[in-house]
C-alpha cells in the first residue's frame, strides 16, 4: 500500500524532506509513484509502506486512524480509502484525473454483528462501555481531555485521544455497535493476490507434499520455477535476486491457511492421513455402551503387538509377542493372553479363557482378520451357539472398547516394564538411543541377532504373568476412574452366567476333518489313531483334534453325534503348540553402570516381583467378585460325552498299568496260583 510522504516519514522514522531527496536520487531503498493531485507540478508523491508497520505506528498513536491509504488495483491503478474504513473496497483513482481528496468509501455489504469474530466483539463492547462512561462524565462537566487522560492512566495500552473518542461516537451513531469493531484488514480476508493458476499449483503441491508439514520457502521457490515454465518469470534471475519475486512466501502461507479454514477434512487427510481424519472428524454416533444393557451381551475381540520386547526362555532370543484381548462391553472386564504369534489356535485358547472367566456371550464383535474368519474358529462359535459380528473393514471405532483397553494397559503398567519400546517409531528410537554407539553390537549376550539395545528383558513366561497382573488390576481399579470399576459394574448385573463345560468346548475347538476308518485305525496329521469304540472299517467319520493333547482325537459320526476318542500311544503327551517355556537364571554379572539411567533400568528390572504381584492381584480379584448364579448349558449332551470319556479312560488306565499276572496270588492262600482275568482287573482297579 502507498501513503503520502508525510505519513511515510513517520513510518520509516526519517524526515519528509529526506524521503523526497531519496526519490530524486532514484534510491532503491524506497518504492514510490506519482499521481495527479495537489503538489509540485500538479503531482502527488506516494511512498510504499508495509501494512504491519503502518498499523504499529497507528497503534502507538503516532498517526491517526483517519489517514488515507492507496491500495494497488489489479489493472495497475490505485484505490483510495481511509484506514479506518479499510473494510471497504478501494475507490479507483485515475492517475491522469485528480481524485476527490480523502474520500471515504462505504462498504458494499453491511457487516452484521454475528459476522464479527470474538476478538472484534470484545473490542466493540469495550469501546461501547467507554462511550457510556463518557456520557456520564460529560453530564458531570468533565472535559474530554481529562476523561481521556483518566482512561489512559488505568489502561496505558488504550491510547485514547479526543479524536478517537469523537470518531467512536460518530461510528456508533451511524452503524451501531458494529461500527465500533476494528475492521482493518477484513476487506481482504479470504482474498489473495495469487493468480488462479498459482492457487491451483500451490494447492496441488501442498496436497502432494503436505504430510507432516511443508516447507513454505521451498513451495515459494517451486512456484517461481513453474512460473518460469509458463514464461512469467526468469527463474535464474529470481535465484540470483536480480528479479523481484512474484509474491512473498508469506502470501502463499496465508492463502493455504485461509483455504483450509473451511476445508478441515482435507487438511487433516493431507497432513495426518485418513485414519486420523476418521478419528478426529468422523461424526459422533453416540455411545456404543448405551446399546449394551447386560453382561455377556457383547464381547469385543482384537489383537495387537506388545509394546515391549521379551526373551525366549530357552535360547534367550529377543522377540516382540502379540496380545490377544476380549472385553465385555457392558462391564469393561477383560481377559488377555500373550502369544508368540496371533493365530487361530491362540485365539481359540483365549476364547476358553474368557468362557471360563465370564461364561457364554450372546455374540462377539471382531474384525475381518483371517484368524477370526478361519474355519476352525467359526466352527467353534457355531458349535457353541455364539454369533460373530464382523466389523466394517478398517473401522477400529467399531471395536472401540477393546482398542482403548489395549492403549490403557500398554501405557500404564507395560510402559514401566523393562524392555518397553514405546508405541511409535519415534519413541522407540529415543529409547534405543540411550545406549551409546560403542555398546551397540550385532549380536546379544546369547549370540542371537540383536533386536533391541536393551539388556534387561523379561522372559516370555514372566511377561505373561506381568500382563495377567495388569488385567486383574484393571478389573478392580477405581482410582483414576470417574465411575465404578469394571468389577463393580459386573457385580451390579444379576443376569445368570451360562457356563460351558470344558468337554463341550474341546469337542468343537479342534476343527473338523472327515476321515475314513481303516484296519489300522484313523490317519490324522501323519499319525494313526486307534480306539476300541471305533466304528467298522470303511465308515466315514468326523474327527477333531484335542488342542490340549496331541495324543488323542475326538471321533463323531457324520450327523455330529459323539462316538469315542481315539489315541496314539507312540507320542508323548504335549500341547498342540508343542512348546514349554523354560526359565533360565541370568548368571552373567552386570558391569558397573556408567550412567544414572542404566542404574534405573537395572533397578526396575531387579525390583520386579512378578509372581508375587500376580498371586496378590488374583487373590484380591477373586475376593472382589461376588457369588454368581450359574446356569448349565447342554447338560445332557455334556453328561453323555463325559461318561463315555470316563469309561474309556478307566479301561485305558488299566491297560497302561504294568504288572505280572504270574506273581498275583489270592490273599490268604499258601499255594501260588494264577488268577482269572476278572480277578486281575478288579485288583488292578483297586491297586494304587
């Protein structure tokens, strides 16, 4: 913007004559131009000033707000407007024709009170209060100068003058309280000097490279490079500062800021990604918990990597396990399991853990992962009569309770556990950087490839107990909660608990495969299983593995009726996962800790009483659970299966006992004689 020489001299802090002499010397320090008007030779000299510097001079009281400024128009001409009417459009002035001096321009559109921002409303109300005070003081005969001096004494930043007071009275009379609002700069709000192609280019670049923030100076540079391709700029001269820039880089930033004021969704998607946009801006659909009115009505299930590293109990190798979690939506109670990898079998074990603790749910809410949609898992739920509700893909908010449970548990106790690596790459980097470079090696102290620089890690089994402790604490904890604890909410509901017998669960847990009975038994998983109650050779049957004992399978007919169990004596009793954790005593002596943080890490590691913490927390957890009303489910089916299994196991236990029939004699008989098979069996049953 341009102002007269007298005003420019105040802004620059130089004498007006010095400005005129600089213009005569064609100094590069000042930008100037002439217009027709009253002056030497019928011309008026205007000097270009910065809007901010001019505003500062006015705020200091060095210049009046009624001064005239001249704004550049798109066609190259100048528009004249009073500073305090800067909310209007400048009136175009012909350079050849003499303009009307200091003609104030009224706004094309009348501003309403609701269009003012909070700062403008506050300022307008403050000025109105001063005017009301002035009316009272004026009736008491107080002079204007004395009133202004009194106000400035209480608020030095006000800088009230007689001219300001008179102008406020005039503006209030003409426009009401809106006239008292500071409208400077509002005429150009949302407008920009960038050409349409420049606006498109700037937005395109921001959308492409705005993730995490953008370098506006580089964007400004790229704009000039693009302008050079269009023939509107010499890019080399621009770089050498031999050509005036097309715009200031601040103009680009203001344009982007103004554009995204009303495009919040696009801004978040560009800078933070789609997932954050869903989290921040997705319309609220109410509280999911309001739809759940009783316990075991709905469970939510999900898995997540543990935010900590652990060691293998046998090899000492460090790895990052997974957490599987089930949360009862009504109460917030949960069960968790720590697994090396998340798969269908580990998920099935978690289901039994939850069934044993909570009872049977009406339905389970989960995502579309392959483990949750696996044949084995779905057949288990179908066999137990539990519905599975699939969440919409990539919509974590549909499982908000279990997602939040992960965050709470991991950010609380797990974050104070040796081996914690944080919940983001940035945090992990900071944690790993605490180890000096001289101490970083490719392999750890056990000879394994190093996965973390941290030395003190819990074993996999220790971390399991640590996690179970946190889950038990979560259920009973009232502190840090506004409402009752999950256990309190669980106890407040009297809905009967529907228990599932383990025999029923294990029958459906192993998955179903059709096999044909042969002379040697049933072939399953490269093994042969036999049993006295197997149907005739050539009969097709359905077999399910026992997930807790790879030595036996359960046999059903094609109609789903349980027949018997078949077993293989050639293998030892083991779980389906074939893993047993072995605790290993850490024997190596620690070197002297070089820093306080190393000492703190070692102290946190050695002070952990994992087993004692778990035992104490489980005892408290058990005491807080009031007696439950339990309802048996499918009791006839379970009783029949249980009886058949008991009979088979009794016979098998007799067969497996080792004794010599030739050495068995009747009690009280001096003569050694062989016993009948019936007598031997009866004696073997009672033999301990």
